[in-house]
């Protein structure tokens, strides 16, 4: 009886694990890692910009420091967006 | 790994294999649980960790009280967290997921192979002949906290496999980018939350069940759980520096390796019997395998980090020491120092034995001496961190944010000095003062951000706080965690520095004074259940002439489970547990335990046992030899008589003429409840921080 159970389970597992091979090679889809990394970087940069704005509004950053930091951060954000655009353009 | 060469179907297939492993592990757990619940003593694990008399509730949890069952739990939880992490990343992190899958399944292979080939740790091992009853579950483990504490702690330990596996995957695939940071941070936060729940439940169990009156004893196994917690705390902070500033990449990779290695070390400590602990499983054969795994993890990871130094270089340097990243770095160093002290103290018995040949242990005061000052500075930085801005804070900004917290700290310091006894403990005074600083800082941060929102968008201040929190779960969840930890630390400082502890010996009707309370030993109590004799004391506690509480602490003597012939006196040779009498309050806890004098009861029980033994050899056995059919009726008759004799003997404990004295331990601890309250706040904060923000949820839905 144990052997029967073992064989049934083994067959079920083998069937399940081999399922991806029944479909076409290109059917599996995942996002481009480069794109994912840039999108995560963009998200982090937006958060940084929002944090800097909040720090300025709550008085932690002087006007001068904020202006400098904000333009630095926005410059970095633009660079990320440019790279994103370029990558998307290449893909399409 | 074949899938990394291009054909993604291999990667999908490996993910399906993880799902299949999870399903099989569920099946294994169901089989073992079914065996426990149906008293199937053909399973060795059931026969040695349960019995017919074990309450059903505890039969269900008995699986993880055994070495083999807890290994199965490890493998089961690992398969669940691996399934969740791979399902969550099935469309993402294309390059590193195959490697992360390989690492997680490598660890899973270790645990399943250990169960199958590691000696006596196979949960499916059967025994023959099948015993009629099992030896029962250790009574100390029959406590509500024990139902949930081990699975929570294990989930914390095991969850650390996920960030570790993704970190290794990122290093191998050379993708140490923002996408990796985002995913591992989330997994680490979840692991931290489970570890926190596990640790605090363990403390609660220690406080209410072990009868020594404390919640933390610097026991090796307790220490083993707190070390990965400290390192994961450091990681959760420093990963933010990497995310925002592109710095500390080597540091973060090392922290995640260290936290996983410490989780394995904790598992090794519980299982190897190398250090003595109330929480450990005792000697076993699995220790060397764990050491080998830890060795492989450490050597392999170190080599990998060194070989990837080119991609782990910091993109920037710290602009100013007056910045959030600098404070996070200091906070990291403090946490590492704390962990190093705990590590040294925990392993000192082994180190001293290796160097001098004599095993010496370091007790609680040693740990307190070195950890308390660091904890105090950490409280300070818990407040400073959120007030700093990234990159640098201006002088005017610093003045603006530090003014109120400093005023609050000064007021708290003077108030405590003038109106309380806090000055009797320097470190407690420091913690209270800095707690005032930190709480004010957190409130100020929340308030100012809400005020800024209100200025630009209108609405109420509470509404603005809620909108800010909803938009930034991480930040506000973090604030709540900080608040919870401060409350917890204040509870620890107050209860450990200002507790009153007295052991008093009283006879029924006698009273004694402990601080402002009068403790009266009203009467002895005695009862028994299927498993134990329970001796207790009815206590009345009065304060200022008014009744404050009625408590009934008990001491339970469990029947032996070592295969000896059971008598009445053998109850006193088995495990003894305490059920404390506790009146908990927000200001202080009144905690009592009792150590009854059972000398007279034992003496009577021994006499009865001798008579039973004589009756057995002189009457029962010859009668059974003459007529074997009498075995059944005579055995049940004898059991009934023995039961009646037990009742009669223990009833003597309540006899007023006996006047048996009891030793009552009384502990009055201020603010212990705040430890549990602080932990709940911190855990809720962590859950809020880990919860995906509305923006993220919408983006995921759209994708």
C-alpha cells in the first residue's frame, strides 16, 4: 500500500513539475530586470523627493539647502526617467 | 539554474517544484498531527511526546516539542515561505529568482535529508512493540504561549532564508540594484515581525510559567533568538541608506548573511545540547550537521561578497555627520555591538572551556552591565534618527527639531529626580529621560508633517496624520515600532530596577508585610487531575486596609514519565511546574509563586506505595498466576483503590492540624505590563510598515 501511495504521489509531482514544458517556450513572461531596477530606482527617488519636501516644510532643511537638494534629486530623477524612456524605446 | 541560460520554462518548473514540496510538507504535517490526535503510538514521536491523558489541545502542539517534529516544522515553514516569496516574484527579478530558488531549496534539502538520514530525528520512525500509552508531553510546555511561540520564532528564523536567498541570488547574478533592495527589505521586515512575536511570547511564558519571576534570563536559547533579531533590525535600517544613497552595499550583504547564519546558529544551539538551557532539546546527533551548514553558508557567502566587491562599491559618501544616514550607521554599530556582547556571553562557556579547560558561564548581571549602556544610547538614537533629514540637516533645522525633545527630556529628568525614586537607578533614570526625548521627537515629527500637509491641502490635523501615514507606511509604521520599543524598554527599566522581591515562609493564617501590601496565607489548597497533584495557597493581599487581590498560586507535581512503576510518591519525582498568582496592572504587577512543604505528604505516599507493592507481590500476582483471567479486574480494582488512597493522602495537606508552612515568593514589579503593551505596539507598527501602500497596490493591480 505504501509503495502505491509513493508511486501515485511521485507521478502527481512529476506531472505538476513538468507542466511548464507543455506550453510554448516563449509563453513564460517576466518583466525585464533592467526595467524593473529602473522602476524601483524611480520609485525610491520619488520617495526621496517627497521626503525632502516634507523635511523642508517641517523646517529641517533651510530654503537654500532645499533648493540645492531638490534640484539635485530632480536631476537624478530625470536621469532615471531618461534611461527608462530609452530602454522602453529600445524594447518597442 | 539551467533556466538562467534562457529557457524560462526550467525556472517555472523549479517554482512548481517548490509548490509541490510545500504540498508534500503539508501532507507530512497532517499525517503527524493525525497520529498525535488519534494517539497512534506506533509513531515514536507520538509515543515519546504525548499520551492518552495529554489534553487534545496540547496533542496538536506536541509535534514541535520534539526534536524531529520541530525539524519537520522548520522544513514545512520553509516550504511555505519559499512558495509565498516565489509566487510574489513570479513576474519579477528574472535574473536572480533562479539562484534564490536554488539556495532556498538547498536549505530545504538539508532539512529533509537531516530528518531522513540524520540519525534519530525522523518523525515517521515507528516503534515495535507499540506501547499502550505514551510518556506524555513535558508539563512545562503545556501552556498557551507554547502553542504559538515556537511556530512564530521558527517562522522568524525560517523567513530569514528568503532575504538571504535573494541576496545570494542578487550577488551571483550581479543585480545588486533597487529592485533587489525593495524585495529583500520586505521579506526581512516580515521575518523581523515574526521573530519579535516569537521572542515576546517566550518572555511571557517565562514570566507566567517558569516560577522564577522574570521575563528574561539571558539564557543561551533566548540569546540565540535575540541575536538575529538585532542584526535584522540593523539591516532594516541600513538597507534604507542603500536605497536612498547607494551606500553600505557590502555592509548590507554582510548583515543579511550574518542574520541568517545567526538564525541557523540559534537552531543549532537548541538542538545540539552544546549549551545547557531550559528551552533546549538536549543532546542529539544533529549538531555537527548544523555546524557544517553554518560553515558552508559563511564561507560561501564571504567568498561571494569578496568576489563581487566591484559591484558593491558605494556610489556616494556620507555628506555630513548631521544626516539621517550617519545616524543610521551609528545605530547599526550599536546594534552590532549589542549582538557581539550577547554572542560573547552566550558562547563564553565554550570559549572558556577551550582556553582553560574549565567551563565558566556568564550570568545575568554580566549581560546587564554591558548591554544596558548601549541600550540607553540606542534609545537616544531611536529618537534622533527620525528627526534628521537625508544628506544633511542645517543648523537652524537642527535647532528647530531638537528644541522640544530636549525640553521634554529636561522636564522628565527634573520631574523624576524631584518627585520619584528614579534617581536610585542611574540607568533607569537615563532611559526614562531619553524615552521622553524620543517620544516627543516622534510626536513632533508626526505633528509637523501633518501640519505641513494641512497648510497645503486643508483638512483636520488627525485627517492629515492619517493621509500621511497611508501614503508612507514605511515611515509611519517605523515611528510606531520606535514608540513600541521605547514603551517596552521603559517597562524593562522600571521593572528590573525597582522591583521588590521577597521569599517568605508562612503557616496558614499568618501574614507578612511586603512594601505597602499585607500578604495573608489564608489556607492551603490541593487538587489533582489526570496528570498531576496540585498544591497551592489561597492568598489574600491587602493594601491600606482594603482588599487588593485574592491569588491562588500553585505548584504542580507531574507523574514520572521515565517508564518507572508509577505510585503515589512518584508524583514528586516527576517534573514540577508553577502556576503563578498574578494581579497585573498598568502601574505594577503583584506576582506570587508558592513552594509547598510536602514532606509529610511524601512520607505518607511512600508508606502507601510500600503497602501497595507488598499487596501486589503477596496477593495480586499469586492470584493472577493462579487465574490469569483475573488480571483485568484486579488491575482496575487496584487502580481504583490507589486513586482513592491518593485522594485521601493529599487531602491531608488541607488538614488544619498539619499546619504545613509554604514558601511564598512575592515580586512587586512596576510597569511590567508596559513590556507587553510596547511589544504589541511595535508588532502592529511593523505590520503597518510591511503592508503595501495604496500606491504600490494600485501599481501592482495595474501591472
